[in-house]
């Protein structure tokens, strides 16, 4: 479609959505996060690995340890460090990485981060090598491009919600993204590339919507496109939230299968999509193992490290780790019910006015979804001539299935969820809250039609 043929109202809405979302991510304009927390960033320690990698590439070359992040450590051996130096490093684990990045401090010792491909950091380093900007300029650019890409992807999701459901759902989705603390903070994290998490879901939604409308016939090339989007994320974020990403990626196949009323096609397409996604995961795993091998020296050590990482995140038998890390030890004892209770009580939406923080917990949003589902069934009985029964089923069952995506990570990888509550709340959006707001929006539309129908009907005279 040519740009000139797109209605101006849609272009304006698209632009407004991107600007609104970027204002939050770049400057905390909507005050969804306390100022101090926004300025310190979502993942200061993890961002230190990004600084370390860029500085390392500057000093040793772009193609050394491609994609792997690293932490710059003290040029002195521990026994050569004073107590003051040790304390300073314990207080700021990014001290030497930031020194290498901002002050061009010579890198002598470093620790590579082996559980993530993080190809985006390779591109960050390439930009630094090619254009040689000042550290401050480079950082400003990286934040801006991250916020722009994430806002574009979220805006496309909002438009898909609008096309599939209605304007009520689209407005609610924009509100939810805008006033979400985790969405805002993701724009300040160099460690994450959040737009890549949503890319496989969006690609599947767009293609399946076109198939639903009869514009295309979903075929092998379309499976390759959605699997390619999944692989793209794997090369940037590796196995971060892998169970959630997998269920999120197949959720559009469930939704559109129910919407079409063709359950056999739904099963076949979901199974086939799973195979293609599995292939993408296998390729991503191969690249990660190859990178670890360059550091560890052999495939066996690389495989062992992957098994260690899985066990750590799922709270396996890491005796040595338990002795030195109290938080990991706690994660092996906490129950999965306690984990879920933590995340149900996190802030879904927030605004900070002065020293006061007003927020809505996720559990209240979930109650809203439940009430909407009940009302939807009520309207289906009261105004059956207006209601699309397949849409009702697709929204209710699609939302229930989508809820399995975040729950899968919290249940399987309870260790990771217990330790990283500051960013794992993003999982509620992948894609449970997207379907949830569609459910609420469609319920509002039917409610308006129901009450309008009753008002238009003449009252009976006794």
C-alpha cells in the first residue's frame, strides 16, 4: 500500500502512538516510574556488560568474541587490591566497565557473559567503530533507536488490536503500554531489545489476519517468515523467557483458528508452526554453543555451561552457587504459589505525583478481564443476533491460552522469576494483557449495543 493511500486519521494515530510511547521510554514523561529509579535504569549491572563489550571491541577488535557481552574487572589481582578498592567495586559492579567505555581505561581483565548471544551489542560496537562518536552521543543514539523500534512494534500491535477488535480495545492497549512501569523502563535498558520479543507474535498476527480476510493463503513461506522473526529474537536475546516466547508465538494460531471455527486447521497450523519455531530455537542454540566454545575451548564445556544455566534459572542443584548467593538459595525454597503471588501484586500501571505513587496491581487487571469474560457470555445470550460467537470464543479461550505464556516461565524457571522481579513483569504483556484488553474492548462494544437496544425498544404499556 502506498503511503498516500493510507487515511490521514490512521497516520496521525500511528504517529501520536509512537510519540506518546517514546516520551515515556526516553524521559519518563508520564511519570510511571519514580525519577531515581528511572535514572538508575532497569538493569544497571547488565548494562555494564554492554559498556564492557563496546569498550572491548574498541581496544581489541570488533570480531573478537562476536556477540558475547563482558564485564571489565579490576586490572589488579584481588590480593593486590586495597580494602577501599574492593568495597568500591562491590558497591558498583559496573565500575571498570563504565571506566573503559567512558574514560577509555585500558582493559586488562574481564569476565564474558556466556548465556546470551546478544547480537545487538555487536551492532552497537560496529556503530561505535564506524562513526566513532563520543560515549555520551553513542549512548543517546542507542536509547533513541531502542525506544523508536520498541514504540513502532507496540504501535503496530495496537493497530492489530484495533483491526481485530475495536477502538475501545486499541485505546485501552495504548493506555496500558503508556502507563506500564516495565514498558517505560525497557527503553532505558541496553541489555534488552524488547521489540524483538514481540516481533514473532506481531508477524504471525499480521499474516494470519490477512489469511482470515482472504488476502493470502498461509503457506510455507509464511511459516518461514514467522520462524525467521523468532530466530531474530534468539540471536539477540537467546533463551531469555524461552517458554513464554514459544507460547506467545503460537497464540495467534490458536486465536485465528477459533475465530475461523476451523479447529482441525488450527491444530495442524499450530503444530506446524511449533516445528518451524523449534527449528529456529535449534539454530539459535547452535550459535550460542559456538560462541561459548570460543571461550571454553570445546563443545563439551559449552554444553555443560548451558545445562548449568538452565539449572540455575530453574533452581536446580547448584550447591556451590547456593553457598555464595543468598538470593539463589532463597529461590530454591520459595514455592511457585509464592512466586505467582509476587507477580500478581506488582504494579501493572502507575503514575508518580510528587512523592506519592498511584498504581494498579496486576491482580486487579486480571479481575477486570474475568468480569469482562462473564459479561461477554451474558451479552452472547441477551443479544445473540449481534454477537459473533466465534469472536467470543476466540477472545475468551485466546486470553486463557495467552495466560499460560507468562505462567510457564514463572512456574518452570522459578529461580529466575524470584530473583528478577524487576523486569520479569514484562511477561504479563507476552501476550496475556494484549488479548485481555481485546476482551475488555469487545465487551464494552457489546455493552453499548445492548443498552442502546434496550433504550431504543418502546416500553410495554400494562
